């Protein structure tokens, strides 16, 4: 999806992909894996790479990669990817390294922090805040003045009504309707959303589906 955005925008030339798990030379959407993050200093020295974007959906894992890159290359430039079909209102701030997918609406006065993801057709209403490394799933919707804490994830199709605060590292499950503030480090879902359990910042969004403790898409 991020490759698609960058190609449509035409602002950057994609040199290749860095991946810890895929072998050198494997292709994705027509671009080769050219190494891992550890190869980045050499690529920069050879003038092959001037910037990058971390295209990983899990908020915690994305932050780990960003920190790894910054440790290897202090001051490294992270680019932002905004799909041409996204609608960005007046007086909106978007942090570096953020990806905004097709059909997204970010209404006036909103603040989107660094390394966030706003997925397909998500909507962030006026004067809302997304702290760094937070994310909106496909078709997730907020009312005006919503606060989404750092690393929080609002899952597919969830609705957060106006003036609600979602705590840091919290996961709102798929299709939930959030009518009240939700604290840090919990999983909440349902209509209206209720807190189901606590979670650690590094926990995956989904537990083993056989346990059926979190609905699919959370």
C-alpha cells in the first residue's frame, strides 16, 4: 500500500526494500529487497538512499524499527506518504514517517503525530489529535476533538464519538462504538465499548484466535 502511494505521488524514486526476514533479491510490487536496516549506513554512504518510511502495521514493532534506524543513523530522514485521494483539511499537521491511505479524511485543525497510520477510508474529525505511533484501521471513524494516545490502535470500522480520550497503548476492537473515555493499556470492544482486559505495550493486537478473547480485526 505504501509503495502504491509513493508511486502515485511520484515525488520519490523507490530504490528498494529493507526487510529483516525476506532474503536479499526477493521482490515485492516490483522492488527488490536490498538488505536489512543494518545495511542502511552503507547505502547512505553510496548515495543510494536519502530517506525511508517504515511500512509496518503494528505500532510497537514500527517504533522498534524507527529506533533501530535512528541508533544506526542519527538524524536520518523519514518521509511521509499521503495517498492522492486523501482529503486533508486546513490547519492540519502531519508528522514525519506517517502513512495516510486511500480515501482517508483528516478534517481541519487536527494533529497527526510522527509514524502514525491512517488506513483506507479512515476519518479523523476536526480538532482531533493522534499521538505518535497511533493508528486508525480501515473505515475507523472519530468525532471531533478526539484524543488518540501514543501507540493506541482504533481497529477496523470502530467509531469513537466526539471529545473522547483513548489511552496510550490501548486497542479498540473492530466495529466497537466508544462512548466514554478509555484508559491506557487495555483492550476494549463492543457497542458500547467496554474494557475486556489489560495489555502490555508490546503485546500483539490479536491473541491466539482459538482463545476467542478478542474479535477478529482488533
